[in-house]
C-alpha cells in the first residue's frame, strides 16, 4: 500500500538479488535535498550506490483528469500548480495550445508582456535552481543571496499581476493585466543592479575551486543519452545538444530578439557533467537579461487581450504547443471534441518527468553524496514530475 | 525535410501501413509501430532521435496512442498516431527505441490501462500500487474513499438546512 515500504517482497525481487554486505536505504520522501516529496530506494554497500530507484507520485494530483472536468479558461489556474517555480511558462504554453486550437489571435503587446513575464520567471527559477544546488552540496551563502534577488522579481510580478508565485497571468487571447506605467523603468533598474550581482555570484561560487572540484566530472550525460532519455532545456544543452525551442521552433515573438543559446562545453570537466548543467543555468540568466532589455525597449502600444467568447468551444481537432520553460520543453497536447466547452484530453509533457527518469541509469556506481548533486543539477521539481 | 517528404520516405518503406492524416500527423498500424519507430529513429534523413511525448487518448471505441517526435539535428517534427482496441488495448513497447518511452509507457499503462508488451518494468508509476481502475478512461468512476479516508467532508461552518438562526 505505501510505496516505500520495504517488506514488499515483489519490490525487493525486482530490485536485485540480495548480495552479501548490501543494504537497502530509503532516501526521502521527506528529505531536505530532494526538492519536494520524492523517495529514492538506494541499494548500497554504505557508500557507493549500486542502484537508486526513484519512487514518484506523492504529489500526483491528477491535473490531466481535472482538465477534462474544467472549462478551457478555468483550467488556467491549475497550470500554475504544475511547476510552481515557473508558473508563467506553464500559463503561456496552455494559452498557446488553446489559441492554436480555436484560432484566436494574440495582440502584439500581449505577446511582449508574456515574453517579459516569462523571462523574469526564468531568472527567478534559475536562481532557485542554482542556489539550491549549491546549498545541497554545502554552500549555504549563495542561496541566501539568490533568494534576496528573487524577492525583487517577486515584487515585480506582484506589481504586474498581483501574485508572487502562482501568477495566473496569461489569459486565452492575451494577458490579465497591462504593464503599469512605472514598472518598465523598475525592471530596467533591477537589471542594472542584477547583472553585476551575477559577476559577484560567479566569484562567490561558480569559480570557487572547492565547488568546481565537487561537481566537475560528476555524472556526465552524453548527448546520445540525453536525447534518448528525453532530457530537455538546460539539461539537454549542457550535454552539448544545440536545441532551444525559442530559436528552433519560434513561438510568441522570440524570433525578434538577439540572444545566444548556451551550450555545455565541458567548462571544467567532461561535457554534460553536473558542473556544466550548473554553469549553463548561470549563463542563461545573462541571456534572459538581454532578452528583457530588448523586449522592454521594443514593447509596442495597443491592446493586451483580443476579443474571446465567454465560453470557448474550439472546433474538433487537436494540437500540441510547447514553450521553452526553465526546465525545458513544457508542452500541452490538447484534444477538443468540438461540442463541449471542456477539453476532451490534456496531456502535459514536462521537463522534470524525463529528467527524473534518467536518474536510475545514472546512479550505478555513484557515491550517495553525488546523488544529491545529480538531483540538484537536473533541477527536478517534484510537482512537475507528478502533475 | 518537410512533411510531404517525411510521408514519402515512410510510405516507400512501409507502404499502406502508414497513412497521412492531418498536417504533420500520420496514422500507423499498431502491429508495425515498433518497426516504424526504429526506422524513424535510425533513418539518417528522418533522424527522429527524440521522443517528445507519448500520450494516450480514450476515444469512443478506441484508445489512441500519440507519439510526438522531434529531430534536433534536422529541426523537423512528426506525430504518429495508432488506434488500439478499447476492450483489449495492447501494443509492443518502444523502450528499446527511445529510452524515455519507459516512463511514458508506465504512466500511460496505469492511467489508461494500455498493456505495453515486453515492457521491462510494469510497476505503477504515479498511483499507489493498490489503485483500482484507470483514471483517464472516460467511464472511470472516482472512488469515494481510500483506505477509510473519505474524499468528501461536510462543511462544519455551513448550517444545516432548516436549522434555527442563532
């Protein structure tokens, strides 16, 4: 009944034949470094793991089932709860899917506002990802610095849409609130403040020799494995695969901005090791700052929401829309039956789900302490795994 | 490579077992799915090295398995659909083609009751091990309790109808 119970004989038999000197250890479900409620069953000799079996599902809320019982517009707040660190991207992807399905046009200003909100959210999410990764490994100070910076972003989004975590900012056909007159200046001021802080962060932790030696060459993922296991986003790019939906399948207005795709190059070790995944995220924050500056300058005037009927009934059909969320491709496969105002089926493809699935194959022969580094570097968020 | 060329390449290899459906989508024969998947992955022109998502949809009378494929090198996409008998949905596993299919299939199996033949790890993934029924099927009736824990609870603040005002 309870998943992590060890007396389940079948479970043990599937795991492996017991070997002299081996033991089974539970890590989680309540463990400070597992980024949410998830459980690992470790087969270990005490120091080196022979296998780590992830048990997920503790946060499974059946969001896909809820979608079938909620009207199209009413599902938007649920999307916030898929990935609480990057709710804006989940909002945008769902709005894009329904707009594509029903054929609504989004005003240009709304597209820009979505980009601004998403890039702010990307920085906020990477701040937590890199900060908590450093903290998991033992460096507490950077996390405190990052949380201070994230607080400014929270204040900006609070002024933008009234929320600090679950934004519910996108509407089908636009966004909920216009950018307040003074906020663009505030964001620019914050960017002027934040970019030097990244340099400070680099001095503090990214180029810290102890930190580098702790992470370099730990659990390198080859490009072939990363693609095969369906890794997406920074995890995929850290392995050297040049793929970013913002550039390769342009959505919204991303084709108008000039930014670089950051790839893992084996900065201090092998390509695709834990340190690469860390550095890729730090560098992506700089790229997001670039996009933000361009978007704030180019922000056109106009409507923020197009006329959309109160009850949305898309024609029969299906669509897949995906965005480059901070944790990689976040996509919605939405099926409409043409008569109902509720989706017939919504499938949500998230980055953490596939990132979680690679851990078992990575874990063989790795120290238990490095498992923490793997989870941290893959930036797994438990509600996104379970949905 | 545009969609027409992808369909041509697939038809040249598999003939009528692959049919063109909506733009960007082909419908494949469920029996041939493993061969088609392998061909899509290994053909240098198609190069679908990534399985983006494997979804199941419960349509009246059939369960559809939908594969979203992407090629990172060639920058093109393909959707492969295949329909299974709703009373006995069975399909061969694709975990030997794309490793990520392992978890996608486990999720699809427990939520829609699809049997993936040859799957190496058929345990439940998201639901508790003793969960009954397949929640994403349209005729699923949600349970009212789980091990004695009720799913609904009366509101202690709301007054009962007809109770005198206090």
